[in-house]
C-alpha cells in the first residue's frame, strides 16, 4: 500500500496566512487606538470642565466662559491633537491583539 504524502509545515506557514495575521493585528490596533482616542477626548473635555469651573469660581475678574468655548480654542486643539497622537503611538507600541507573538510564546 502506498504511503500518503503530507506537505507538513509548508502549508501551515503560507504567505497569505502570515499577511492575514499581520493585517488582523494592525486592524485590531487601529480599532483600539480609535476607541482609546475617543475615550481620551471625553476625559479631556471633563478635565477642561474642571479647569473652567475652578477658573470661574476662584479667579477674581476672570472672563466667564463655557467649556465649549474653552475646548474650541487653538491652544486646546493643539494640546488635544498632540496628546491624541501620543495615545495612538502608545496603543501601537503595546501588544494589543498581537496574535503572532502569542503563538510564538506557546
């Protein structure tokens, strides 16, 4: 009786599978960075609310402003943009959704 041949590890590591794993990892990181950035924007808005409340309460002669006016200033947008970039860099440097490294550790 003839012996059946197997293609073994060659089939298990074909290039399309590796590309799929890589794209899956990157897509997970894009989604995670989007969620984390949106959460950061919410936290930043709340922090601006605290700062605005303290400014309006404790500073004598300070101009009364709303949180939306404070949020839409140029300096606030620059700080929000720079910190959002840092959040995205942090998410991409972490091992969130990194299936390839988990597989290697087993």
